């Protein structure tokens, strides 16, 4: 396998392929620790825990979950009793999302599970390479967000 940044036509050297493989490895590690909560579900619970009640559009933006994925994701969290959804009394077109007490507890457990996954990656890469990777992935993710249709 080459280490150059250019795609040379082989799947093994394709950067997108390697990102997908890395994502699968991280998701598998997450699922071992948290079989009942997906990373996007955790992101929603975490954002609500940080910001309090939010409208659905703002929540999706802060959690980096697209609109087509967010509605069924929220419906699953409602069914589990982790969040509630209600109509904004000042704007009937807006849905407000609220973390329940059970949701607060699950978000706290999720934060511990996310820390365990981060420790696993740090043990694998070391702190300096992990910091570099995190910065690069954030930059790539931010660039992708700028290209999303609004």
C-alpha cells in the first residue's frame, strides 16, 4: 500500500475507502460498548444535554444529522422514552425536542462510552496522531457541511 495522497486506482489506496473502513472500526467499537444507542442518537442526546430544549432544525444542525435521518431517529428516541417532541406554542410549524430524565441518564452513560471509544483510538494511534487526525477530520467534516443543500 502506498502512502501518497493521490488515488492510484486501487481500492486499498483509496482515501474514501480507508475513511469508510475507519468509520466501520470506530462504529464497531462504539457498538460493543453501546449496543442500544447509535452514534447519531448519542449525538442528539448529547446536544440536548448541552443546550436544553431545541427545535428540530437546530438540533439536526448541531448534531450533524440530516433532516431525512433526523425524524425517524427522533421517533425511535421518543418510543424509548429518552426525548419528547411537542409543537412550539409560538410557531405551530416548529417541533421542540426535550430530553427526558431517562434521556439525561442515557446521555451521561453515552458520554462515558464515547470516552472509552476515544481511549481505544488513542491507545491505537497515540495522543499526538489522534490530535492530528481529529483536527483533519473536523476540517473535512466542516467542508462537507458547507456543501450540503440547505
